[in-house]
């Protein structure tokens, strides 16, 4: 019956570790100022529209 305890503790540790990773990512996401978020969104929009306008480059095939 002892291995059930070990398995339970391992599962609990896995859940706790996942929570730590999620909390860290959330903290990092919330660290941006609204102006930084706007700037990044504008950059992504500019890149996306530029890719739509410019045709893809030839990969060198003849």
C-alpha cells in the first residue's frame, strides 16, 4: 500500500509545480504596461500586413 502514497505525493507535487509555472507566466504577462502592450500589438499588426502585401520570397528552386 506504500506505493500508493508515493504515487499520490508525486501527483500532488506535479500539480503544485504546474501551478507555480502558471503563476509565473501570469505575473510576467501582467508586468507589461498598457503602452508596451499597444506597441507590441502595433508591431505584430505591421508585420502581418507586410507579409500579406509582400509575396513570399523564392526558396531558390529553379
